[in-house]
RNA sequence: GCCGACUUAGCUCAGUUGGCUAGAGCACUUCACUAGUAAUGAAGGGGUCGGAGGUUCGAAUCCUCUAGUCGGCACCA
């Protein structure tokens, strides 16, 4: 007779069942519909397949369709389905690690034992067809525990699996999963049979280093989607297409914002007039905001003596990512700056400083040059020349926390003006990697102290954050503000970095109240990171439909008939331009509908001003707001008041504008 | 940098297995239309097919190298 085990149901009732009872039996005893939608079971944190025996007592739970965890199980199961199909088509193919990810799954493959060509996307239809056959066959999926020796034997032909097994701790139980003729190493969390996997698609293939280490062999990572129902799969595919419509590279072309070309050089973007208008608006806004917060705006050279970066440590840490130094005739070595903190330190050091000068705040919109690896370059998000919204404040040690809070407040004020909410971002405290302290400034006490100070400040402000080891700069820990982009990536928007190292390196000091020299702390901060990345972010966020205050062209003036109304249109154009608005006069000899369409679709301008006989007579314009087909005739002064108000409050009143038009 | 794919007019894309002066739509120019809220009609100009080398009687189509772009990986002060 089998032993009894005790399982605790989700409602806390306890049940005694025979060991090796199958979860499906328990589910069926509760209700057939539950059994039908249960994907897998869990005992405590361990997965048990629906048709596998429960071995231990513990908390019992069924994972059912509709839960996020069930979707992960499905996607994880799809990796095995893919592998089985691939093994049939490529008998000698090897597999690395396959996992479920946010929108789907991937599996790393290596077919180099079989052919010179790795699996490529043109084979997807064939692979998908093979996967469908396996689904049709509804092959059971069963786990089994094996000894290390058995496992090594089973996977003797699979070098990557052997490597995984050899890295398992000695006491780890090894489980494998059998799916017909296919066997994989697996911890559990799979659907009962291949028939459960119905709606999937392979999407792309890309290189990926084995175990994520660039010294290792490169494998082919096959990405795919997998969903419970066809609607979700279609929605996923559609989302992939919509990404392209939002992509700043696509919109950048359409709206003529910027370009790059090989003649100028890879990763060196050129800002066209429309893009430059957006950027200039943001720069002007931020310089003014910084001024209000007691920052002094400065300019420092784009090239500096290389010794400056040797002294700062940048040369040691980032030499490979810096442009090669230029050597002048007289032997002086000049370096395109990758950062401007050393120059800002020189500004602080330019005169003796007193404690009365602190916090000493300077800021600069400066162009930085970094030798980004060719494979990393992408549109405006990753470039070799970028304009950094950089600022440095020099503080006494006891001022670190209040200054940190002040900077964070400035950042949040800016977010408010741009209409970002706390749903858009999360705070990351970035610490050094405790396992690899060699990468960083060598002073354990400093690190402990600084990391604790950041944490304390965040706790004081009552802000939620997460902690990330290994993300710190070499000179100190930092707060990074991570934004979710419209395309679903996460990137650093703002950063506040504590630095105890550079003040040492540059022997920074100020005279204290006691008349003695003291060592200050340097805080690096960026409110919007680089202009390139920030504008790319905004393009994607707004899908090119910039709020009026940022729009490259805030209104287009369209004469009904250029011959008859062109002069009047030009007058309106000139008046609004003179008053500070960005206006385009469309002087093409085209029909009204055509010009309106062009302004809406391509320029995505907020306001269209149509003028014809009637407007000429009334000294007015007929206004149409982007996204609405309502029009309203108003006096020019009236319109000007409206658009100026729109700009002045960072377009937060654009709802009001629409209401006005709808009257 | 690494793996893979791609690269044809300003833009978006066609161009069968290599074979006649390389195509379309949009954009641009010109002409006609006194044009009222998401594309008026007609005509015209524009590319040697990313670059270099090679195979061939013949290459946008095949091969090699190179540059750039895209999808990822690694990197990201």
C-alpha cells in the first residue's frame, strides 16, 4: 500500500492522499471544469505536471489558464516544442537555455556540428509546420528524476546541457522531461501534452552569447510568441507592427526631424530644422529651469588634454569606448570629451572656494563623443555624438542628502511639466557589484556609507525603488530613473550620482568655517539624459504628435487659393512668427483638402489655420485642431491668445482648446 | 565588437531560374482649374541598382571583400 502524504489546499483545508496521486485526479474530484483549465500544479514552490505523481506533502495549488504563471508555463512548453521540431529537422542541433520572456519565449541553438549554416529565419515556415505536426500528435510530457550519472549519459551528445549539469550543486536533484522522442533537461512547469500548445509563431532569430558572456561561443537565439487563443496571438503580431509606426526612426524620417548617413559617419545624427526646433525648445526650457534652481550655465571645450581624463580615471575605465586621442605636432595629446565632469571640476578649482559657496551648482548642454561599438548604434537612442544635459554640484559632506533631495525634486518638477506620471518610471538604486569590486573605486567604507545615504534619502522621501547591484559608476553609487518606453524597452532617463573619488583625484577642497581645508563631495546629475535619447523617447511617446509647446511647427497657415489669399496668409504667418510661434505657410498651389491632409498626416501639426475670402473680410482665421474635424472661425488676436496659453502651460490645457473649438 | 538578415529614384517598394534603353506609387517641377476642411487632372525631370573586386558572351540578380542599416547578444561613465 502506498504511503500517505498531506496536502494543504488553497483554502487551508488539509487533505490526505496517497503518495503519487496525480494533480489531475485532485482537480477532477473538485470539478471537471477546473480539471480542464488546470495547466500545471504546484506543491509549495515546486511544479508537478498534471499527470505526474505528487511526491511530497505541502501547499497544493493548481495553476489555471488566465493566470500569468500559466502563460509562462505555456511559453516555456513552446520552447520544448520548438526544440523537438528542430531536432527532427536538424538531428545534430544542440540547445542551450530556453525560457519564457515577457511577450513570448526563446531558445538558444547551435547547429554547427551539423552544417556551416545556423538556423535562419527563412526556415521558420518549415519549423512551424513541424511544430504543428507535433501538436496534432498530442505527445504526453512527462518528467523523471535521474541520477547525475544518468543525466550525463542521456545528454552525452549535448555539450551545453552537460555544462549545465556539471554546474548544478552536488545535492541538486536532476529532472529531465520526455516528450516523445525528445528529451530535455527541465525543472518542471510544463503543460501536460503538446496538444495544449496551439497558437504560436516564430518571430526572429538573433545571435546570443552562451551564458551571456562575450568570451563564449555565439549561439542562435530563436524568438517566438505563444498564446492560449488566436486573438491574443494576432494582437501580439499586430503590436509588433505598431511598434514600427511609433518607432522614432520611422517618424523621424516622415516628419523630417533628423538623419544619419555613412557620408557623415555612423552614429553621428544630423538634426534637421524640425528636429532642431524640438531640441532647442527643450534646451531653452531646461536651462531656464536650472537657472531657477541656482545652477550656473557654462560652456567647456569639446576636446581636452588627454591627461585630464587620465587623472579622472575615465581613460583607465573607458579607454575602449573613447575616440582615439589626437596627437598634435608638439606632442600634446587631445581627446574628444566623453564626459564633462573633469572640466566642471576645473571650473570649481579655478578659484579658492569657501563653505559659503556650497552647494556650488553648474550645468552644461555639451556634446560628448563616445566610441560606441558599431553593433550598438541605433537611431538617436545610441549614438557616437550626444548632447548631455549634465550638471554637477559640489557639496559639503553633510549637504549630500538635502542636495540629493533637491535634485530629485527638480527632476520631478520637469517630469510634471512634460506630463510624465509615476506610472511611466521607477527608481533604481544602483550599487557596485559586491562580487567584482575591482571594477570600482577601492574604498569599502565609502561605498557602504554612500549606498546607505542614498537609501536613507529615498526612504525619507517615501519613494519606492528597487536595488540593482553592479549598476553603479566606477566612482560611486547612483539613483537611476528608469522609464518604460512606448516600444516596451526600459531606459535610464535621469540619474543622480554620488562621487567621492573625483574630489580625491583632483584634490578638490573648500575652506570651512574653521579656516581649514575640507574635501567636498561631487554629485553628477542628468535630468533628461541626452537630448538624442530624450527626443527619441518623446517621438515614440507622442507618436510624433507633439504637444503644441514642443511641436516643430505649431500651426500651418493654408490659403484656400494661394493667388487670391496668399498675401493675407503671409501676413498672419509673419505676425505669429514675430510673436514667437513656429509657423509654416503652405504656399503650394494645391487644393485645400490636400494641404490639410499633408499637415495632419506628415507634419502632425496641432493647429491648421485656413484663410479664404471670408477670413480676409473678417480679419480672422478658421482654426482646426489636430485629431478633430471641428473648425471654428476666430479673430487673429483670439487665436493668438489661445495658442500662447497652450504653449505657456506646456499644453496641459489642450483639452480646453478642444472644447473651445467644439462650441 | 559578435551572430544573422537586409541595402534598387528624396520616401515606400516591384524586379521570375543572370538576357533587350531598370519599374510603380508618393514626393518634386511645369501647365490647367477662383479650388472651403484628410489626396483635382495632365505632362515632365530624377536611379546604373550601397561601394570595390571577381565569375560570365552578358550581373540589380552568382562569388569575395568592404560600408551602412535592421533584429538580438555583449557593452553603456
